[in-house]
């Protein structure tokens, strides 16, 4: 299976809104948004931004949307291999940019898309104190011992690897993933053991899968500046 890319931006509207990467206003805003996005993350290896809008609309503080593609991202101690997002309309205060104060977003906005994580990236993330409790929950509820010492991907399965203090060797369990109640449900292959990892609003997951050797999470969220 191949990863599903985010939906393409909408076509140009009757007011002339559409791809316009050449205008100086959009170049200025693109640079400011790249800086803002990098400041939200601990690490970003590569970042591509495509703006949707016209210079005229931007002068009125309106941008039709933004498409983002990034690789090698660390966000809140989660190591993400790939991030592909598309936003809805944005309200931007251009006066702050002219004064060199950085981008100021006036209102919350919607984003949709996907993130992909490797097994190695998940293992590194779950070793961090921020995510250690979730790792131990998975190990306890599914494998029956803690701590979780790593994860692997085999085909379309996510393999949990745990090793208790008294265990001579690690214990492995193959699991399936699916979206459930806006979060992630991890289950044993026979379905007898399940663990739900909830995601609180404004983030809602719509699809969870293991594809091309990575865990793929697809959904939507509201970004509050």
C-alpha cells in the first residue's frame, strides 16, 4: 500500500484567488510562515510551503490556505518522518510583517493531512519522559509486562517489544492499528487484547495504518495561534 497524500488545494476562485508564488507579499509571508513553523518544532530537516491566495486578498489580511510538506520533524518529542498538511483559510496581520515582528495569525484555522513515523522514530519518542506513560500502558495492557523497550514494523503489523526485570529475553507481540473514537486502538491479532490511545480535541484521527514500513496517522485539527 502507498501513503495517501493530502487533498490538493482548491482551484482558483472567481476573485482570482489561486497559486501566486511570485508576488513580494506572498514571498514575505512564506518566509515568515516557515520561520513560525520551525519555531513550533524542535527539529525540521526540510520544509516546503505553498501558499494559496492573491496579493489583493492578502492586503486585506486573507489567505486562502497553505500546503506544507516537511521531513525529519521533531514536535513535542515525537520524531516524525514525514508531515503533509493542508490548511483552510487564514486571517493574517500583514502590518506586523512590515514592522519585522513576525507573522501574526488572527484566528484559529483548520488543518488536515497526515504524518508518518518509522518504528525507530516511535521507539525514540516512547523513550522520552513525555511519552513514557503511553509506552508503559501499551506494554502492560497488551504484552503483560513493562517496560516497552522498542517497536518494529513487519508488513502491516506493529510489533511491541517489552522486557520485564525478571525476563531472560524480550517478549514480542504483533498488533494491528485502527482509528477509534478519534484516537488510536492497538490490538493483538486475535482481538482479545486492546489498548486505546485517545487524542483529545482539537485533534481527531480518521485513519491509522501501517504502510510502506511506517505508521501513518491521518486526520484533522484546529490550530489555535
